[in-house]
C-alpha cells in the first residue's frame, strides 16, 4: 500500500487549522490544539505564522479559494446562455450543501465583527468573481436592452433564491440533508424564477 504523501510543513499546519476552525470555531481553537493536532511544536508553528489571527486569515483565504475552485467556468460551458445557467445552477446548489461550505459561512458570520478581514476576503475571493462571471453570462440573454442593464441585479436575485432555499435552512439547522431530486428541483426553480423576472 503506497504511503500517504506528506504535505510541506506550512501547508500541513494550515490544513490542520482549517479543519479545526471549521469544526469548532475560532474562539474554541487554540494554538496549542492546532500544534498538537498537526504534530508540530508551537515553535515550528510560529516559524510559519505570527499568531492565531494570521493563521486564521491564511486559512480563510485558502478555504475561499477551494470553494471557488469548485465553481464551474461559465465561459467554457457549451450551450445557450439559459442552458449554461442551468448547468451552473446545478453545480452551485451542490457546492452550497457541502459541509465545508456551510461551515465557512458560519465562520464568516460569527467572526466578521472581530476580524474585519473576514468579509473582505470572502468578497475578494468568492463573491465578486462569481458575481462578475454570472453577470457576464446574464448579459448575453437577448430579451431586450433592459435585461443587459439589469444583469447585475439578476445575478443577485439568482443567488438570493439559492441562499433562501438551500443555504439558510442549513445554516439555521432547519434542514440537515437535501436529496438529489430536491437539489435538482431547487436548481431548476432558481433558473425559472430568474427567467420570469428578466422577462417581465
């Protein structure tokens, strides 16, 4: 059986910290716990990160990048704008229900007040790139000239539907699991709702 590849020390510490921050929150995670779980000394940890704050911010940036890496590239999808939007929606709902995604949003909400960099990082690495990509796709819809001008609002409406139907129930623990048929239905409804809005 092949040996598991060892991560470089900094990456290993960061990966360990990310798992702990997402699982138990920042305030309940100490440097000592991270060092112990990563099987490194505190000195080694401090050689790579100045303090828990810098480790947390680095970890958050990494998680944001991982979430974005799962998002499909609309520009390289085939089909009409509406077909591409449907494919995009199907992928997004599956990303939103991932435990790490839900945990990330919980951490962002809980830590934004104490760590101003948290929402800034989320906007920089996740929301703005996604919204720009989606706005560009929606601007390709050719119902009339008004739609193009409102593409950014249409993108907000689209994600608003998905957040209401998927993310908030998970964040508030009103729902713990979505079946495949539920996810497909929500994805289709988000596109249908958006199409109704842009046509009226």
